C-alpha cells in the first residue's frame, strides 16, 4: 500500500488546506468520459434491445459533461494562478506545454504507429501532402476549435484548453484585471459569458468555452468573504440538475446553449460545496482515495483509455462472439471489467511519462530557498495539480 501511495498520491498530508476533493472531482470527471466511450462501444452488443439502448444513450450524454467539468477546474486553477501574481507570458506557456505534451506525444506516436499497421482504421488522409498537414494539425492541437477531425478522439478538448491558456493571460493583462476589485472582475467575466451563451444560442459556436469562465467565477466565489459555501445537499442537487439537464433534446442551437448555461451555473455550485468544508459529506465522498488517485492520473487516463477500450472490445468480439445481445445485464457485467482493464495501460503512462516528465519537475522547483519555495509551491500546485491549494 505504501508503494502505491508513493506512486499515485500527489497530496501531502490531509490538513484543512488540502483541497483533496478536487482530486476526486477530477477522477469523477474522467469516469464520466469513460462512460461516453464505453456506452458507444457496447451498443452493438445490445443492439436488439431498444430500451437498453436508450439507457446507454442517456448515460453517454451524461458522460459528455465530464469534459465540461474539466474545463471548470482548468478555469479555476489557471485563472487563480494568473490573477494572484504577475507572470511572464512565455514562462507560463512553457509550463503549460510541459504539462500537456510529454504524455500527449507518447499517445500521439502510438496512434501514428497504429495508423500504419491498420490502414483501414487510419484517419490520416491521402495524398501524402494532405496526410502530413493532417498530422501537423493534430500535433499542434488544432482539432476542436477548428473543424478538423481529431486523430486522438478526445484531443479536441485540448484545443479548447490551449485556446484558454493563450487568451486568459492576454485578457488579464489587457484589461488590468489584477488591479481591479473582485466585484469588477466578476461583472466583467459574467457579462462575457452571457454574451457567448446568447451568441451561441442564436448562431451556434463553441458554447463550451463558457465553462472556463465558470471556473473563473468559481475562483472568485471561493476567495470571497461574502459568498457562503453551499451545503452538501445543495451541491449534490446542483450536480444532479446539471447532469440531468444534458438529457434535454438538442433541438437547435438554442437548446445547446441553454444546456451550456445550466452547466455554467450548476457545476461551480457543486465544486464550491465540494471544496469548501472538508468535514461535510460531499467533500468526504470526493476525498475517497481511489477516486483521488484516478483524478491524479486523469490526464493520462483521458488520453489513452478510449484506445484501450476499442482494443478490448475488438478482442472480446473474437473471444466471445456469442455474448452479443445477451441482455442489458451484459452492460453492467462488462462495465467494471472494462474499466479495470483501462486502468493498467493508463496508469503505466502516468507513472512512466506524465508523472516524471510533467509533474516531478515542478516539485523539484520547490527545493530552492525557503522564500522561493513558498512562491514556487503556490505556482506548481495551483497550475499543475489540484492539491494543497490555499484559499485567499
């Protein structure tokens, strides 16, 4: 157990300043994303049962909110880091690239190799010039913000993340937000979010970008003396409303924007209840150690689990072809098995690539001088992992 703790535990201690539930929240978010791919791949196995297919479809829609929850957490952490002290833009971007690219490149190379080995499954177009351009577009994280089919299915969200990383320092600097009051900043970002939602409701667009602003407002609320922490009941109710609202039928851009607006409100309420009072029931649930460890390796899991699932279902089709259409019980029987299978390669990616190349360098930086240690600790823990982040 001590060996596992050393490998997967990013928090140090369990004091009141540790936002341990945030780690669990990330674990919950990435499990929701797992449900998206699991329910997609299980559908052929329950194809003859319409009721069960409808249930699987609903779970898939709910699972899509996992990415939105990640965006809220990113908005919260990155904005909190930038607004609390001045930072050079190039240094900030360098740290963000170091956080993303080591694990991403490893998975990217795996996809390239598999594209060569299984050309029928490859997304790389021909001729060669178009294929090289497509590879470059994916390497530079353009699919998502731009209408490009991602080679790594989940990598579309990384373009949203990079867009946020590139724009939020510029917005803070251009409008000198670090010198303004919290009330002014809240009014500024809330107005921006409403404009985005209304525009996307009328014309379509990237409405999920408002989830980063939701995280920004969450940061301001957490650090405000005037905003009370919601109870666990209120936080749980907000989470339930947000997850169920996603089941509204997509009848035009207005409904899509409405669902984004509901998540914009409910997810920060849930997060605030989760982060606010360590002894409350909701934070205790999301401080469960296995959920936190999953959250700590969530980026590696996010990148690789879809590929592992696809390979696992392909193997299952060969080994147990008669299992198809054996009832919805198959859905529940395979779910824990497939989830357990995805943990092995994703944990390996975390331990061999993400942790040593993207996380450890920031922890080593905390050993330089006592005063510098405090400053660097705030940087690495706010920006690189949701642990021991101090309020105020």
